[in-house]
């Protein structure tokens, strides 16, 4: 019932923000999946407000993932033609970007930003510090924190 009552306006709300009907439908679906997985669907007093907040989070993650993917594609486009990607390689890169995005989700925004500027853009710590308006020591701490986080995700649990 919740889906039938709210899917239409939520999809329209997302379409206005994205300008793409198909992508809006996908994100509306993702929003409802998150709602159902959260187990709170039946207890909502203000479903429209809750769905809007949840959709904003889904939309934010979509834009962040798209930005990350674009950074990878820009880096690859700068490579010589001999290194151009096949369709299979592109799929592997896309999967790697999505995996990296999921792995970095638990980190604060500044830690993610410093890590991505270092690893994807190849900036020096001093350049990152200047662009972020923080000290070099902070950048070093952020990058180290991201590496530790990724290492802990990869470490087998005993």
C-alpha cells in the first residue's frame, strides 16, 4: 500500500532533480528497497517526509558515485590510445569504482576527499591541503585513516 500511495510522487520528485525519467524510476525503487530493508515501513507517521529524506540520501549517493566514476573516466581518457578500454575493461573499472565507493562510505567527507584526490588525481599532500584549506598534517592523517579503514575491510576476521 505504501508503495502504491507514494511511488508516483516520489518518482516525479526525483525526475525533477535528475531530468531523467529512467534514472528517477531506478532511484525511486532503490528508495523503497531501503525503506523495506530498514523494517520501518509499517510504523511511519509521516511517510512522505521520511521518503523524501531517504530519497535525498539515495540521490546524494548516486551523484557521489557518478562523480567518482567520472574521475576514473577522466583519468583513463588522459591515457594514450593504446590503453583505451574495451567493453569488458570498462565493466571491470565500473565495478571497481562501485566497490571503492561502498568501501569509503563509512568515512568522513574530508577523509574521502583527501584519499580520492591523492589516489585518483595524484595530487601531492601539499596540493590537497591547499585545495581543502587544511594543513598538510591533516591531509596525511586523512589519507592514513582511509588506508587503515580499507585495510581493516580487507583483513580477514578471526
